[in-house]
C-alpha cells in the first residue's frame, strides 16, 4: 500500500490515479449494522486530534465501518445538533477540522470516503475545491458528488455543474441525480437540458432521462414559446430517451 496520501495522488494524477478499487455501493438501507460503533470511532478520531497516529487509526477503523445506512444514522446523530455539545459531546468545528485532516492525510479509500461524507455535512464553501477533485475520480464520485450536493453553499452546485463535463457513464448519471434537487436554480435547469446528456451513452442516458424529464417538466418546455430551438430539441431528445 502506498504511503502517499490519496488526496496528494489525486492532485497530481486526477481521475487517472490508479490502484484504487472502485466503489461498490451497498444496499441503500445499509446492512443492518448498528451505527453506534461508527459514531464511537468518529468521536475517537476527533478526540485524538493531537495524536496523529491515534486519529489516523480511528479514521481507518471508521472508514471500514460505514455503509449508507450507518453513515446516514451517524451523521444524523452528530451533524444536526453539532452546536450543542451537551447533546452530542462534539462541536461542529472540531469534527470539520478532524475530517479535513483525515482527507489530507489518509492513504485508505474507506477513510477518505468517510471524511468526504462528513465534510459534506459540516464543511464550508472552501471545501468545494477538494470535494470536486475527489468526485472527479470514478472510485470516489459517489461520495464526492453526494458531499457536494449536501454542502450548504452554492459552490457545491457549481462544482457539480463542472463535473458534468469531467465525468461520464455511471458517474455522470450520479452527478445528474445529485443536481435534480436544485432544479429551481435556472443555471441547473439549463445545464441538465443543454449539457448533461451530451456525450452520454444511450444506456446511461435512458437510465436517468425519466427522472430529468419528470423533475423539469420537459413537455411544458416544448410548448413554451420562449424556449429556444436548441433547448426545445434537447428537451425532445431527453423525452424520447425517457420513453
């Protein structure tokens, strides 16, 4: 195993960074594990912030524990009330700093994915750059794009829009899916119709086209006189793929 931090490799090699196993998503309901061990490991990671070896070990442990179900439960327990230490025993700032440290230093894909997810829940606009870098690699698109969608700043959406031209296939489908909740923003609507399907293979395009067509109400676009011919044609193509 390389001793070079994964983030440093991604900065140097981008999406071409090799030696990283692809992410295999578990069932969205999780595997039935109790989130308690993951929460406990995250607490140890934060409490050991002055002990690099202990913090790294805790993040590595937590990275192996998380799946969609346990991660959602852990973030639900920690992030919403992070400003109330008497409830959670952990402040948002400390968790954010610990996650940023793990993202910068870890050599383990599981720990990097977990750090990215935590940053998406408690991070700031300045984190969008690193999250976008991570999301551009196919092994990390799932966690990176989800974190950008969760980031409570417009920079997250801007990064997702840039990713439309940087990723393809299943990774593009995932980025499109993460943009759908933001269709009230004109720039997102425009990109999903005009740009998102450009260069996307038919199999993947058909996978996501129904959701795009329904969420954006594309049939109304075609009948709207103000819609340009370019956008009307793009809308018709998406509707044909959705059939």
